[in-house]
């Protein structure tokens, strides 16, 4: 296939010009700006001259399929939706890379050995309603409709109402994979690392070993609101101090187990300088590539917040918001990806992904692999997100080589 990394990068810059600006990307899913991004992708697919069959499945995922000599299908893709004020590469890089491979397949003039499909997964970020990997989980069969039915955005709009505005019925989303799933033979995704490892090593790209598992909990401490000036220290039930003890203890848990722990949000009530907090809420996120280590981290965190509550005379309620097991990728495809990255001048050894990607859902049902490009400063979900153009070119070359080999030869045993 004749692939042109510079053309893919030009597409990315044009998408950024249409859906971004000084404050970053504006492609939050289920919004008009996201529809602009989708329309841009449709324009680019139309330039293939009818070689690709374009459709949208029951979950809202957009597909473009070039039929091959067999129905065995190699799927390439990622997502065009973004977080608010996000970066120009997160997700979009993988979609434009898939588009470039599709161009090469179409330009070959004869059916490829295997059917090739581009997919733009809907609502990977979960930025508006809080449920990440929405479209890919629906396709893979892991979406619990009842668990997401009650989700609302910051303005009180219900998820099912927002879906309906865009032609998607929540109850029908789990049927997204009914027609396609059996024919899939591989899923390949290109993404920025969103971390600092490759840049620090001076490497443009690397294969990905798998996605870490996640445990995400909401922890609420209930104490007693009281006057900040008249309540003695030994008679307080300070929910804020209990939460602070957890915030300080989580990094120690992460260090002991080689994972990561984050207290990403703290809310306190009544939230004024003159009152002891009677309530404090934390959002706790824990991640590890090893399932046993992740379970141990969660057990220690639970002991930590129970102890913190007891020490401050507060009751504690912990609610699991979301969890996903660690997802290793297909060893044979990871080896091919690592070889392609090394040939392109990148890292020979695979990296684990600390962020979740649609590939984590697809790996449940089909052999999957990913390629990472470097990230400047490890920054992502920010207008400052960037990758040197030379590194993008190397990553696109590696991804193209990986895709070409799998399309030609299939998945190694």
C-alpha cells in the first residue's frame, strides 16, 4: 500500500482548524461540534470515490468498509470525540491513520486479501455523561444499559435523550455488533501515548502491551458541620480532614505496588471558611496492569478510608463508579507491532498503557494491538497536547506497516 503520513497529518490539522482553537479541541460527543468532526470524516471518506461503504451502527459508531477477497475483517480506528478544551491528536490520530490505510487499500485497484474497515467509536471520552468507551463497549457486548440509563450531564440532560437527538436508541445499542462481530479477525489502533516515557527515551513510537485495569470509587465522609471558631479541635467530626488523610495516603499505596492512585476530585460542605466540613466527597481512581496488584491496591485504599473516617469520628460510604480488568493485547499482534515500530526507528519493547482506549473493549472479543506515538511532556486532555511531526510520521509508518502485514497475512498464532 502507498501510504502518505504527511497527508494524514494534514487531515489532523484541518480537523483541528474546524473544531479547535486557542482553547483546544471542541469535539465533545453528542454536541454540534462533534457533528462537525463527523461531517469532516464523511467528506474525507467520500473522496475515496465509493470504494468504501459508509454506515452507522446501532450505537452510533461510524464505519467505512472496503470489501476484500474474504469476509475476514481487519478493523482500524479510534475516536474523533474529545474532552472539553482537549488536544488535537487524542483519538483523532487513530481515525486519520485508519483513513490513510483505507486510501492505500482503495488505491491498490484490487480487493485486499481481507476486508478492511475504518471505525470511529462514539463517545470514547465519556466527557459529557461520565461513561467512557460507550460505543466500543456496546459493540463488544459489555455495555450495561440499565447502569447508564440514569446518567445526566451537568445541565441535567438525560443520556438517552441526548442519544435520541443523534438518532441512537439506548436500548438498541447492545445490538451494534450483531452484524459485524463474527467477521472480525483483528483490531488495530494508533494513539498518542499521553505519557512521558517515549519522549524521555527519545523514541518516536512503540507497541502497546495492554491497557491497565481501573478501579474508580466515590468515597463520602459524613461528620458534623460546626462553627470553625467555637468548636474545640478534640470535639470535631471533620469530614475534610478524613478526606485529606486519604489523599495523602493514596500515593504511598501506588508506590508500594508499582501502580497509580489518584484523588481526582474533592467536594466539601458547607464549603466556607467559617465552618468545619460536615461532608466531604472524594473521587478515587486506581490503575494497574496486573489484576492481583490492582485488587491489593483497592483493599489497602478501602482500609485507608475506613481508618481515616474512624480517626475523625466520621462515617464512610464507598461506591464503586466503574471498574475494568487489565486487558493484555494479543501476543502475536503485539510482536508484529513491536517489530514495525523498531523498523520505523522506534522502541523495540512494548509499553503498558496507563490510559484506557477502545482497544481495551475490542480485545475482549477479537485479537487487538496498539501503537503509541510520543507525547510532548506527556501532556494530554489539554490544548498543550502535541507530538513532534517527525514522531507522528514514524508512528504512522509503523502503524501502516502493521496494518499492511495483518491485512496480507492475517493474525499470527
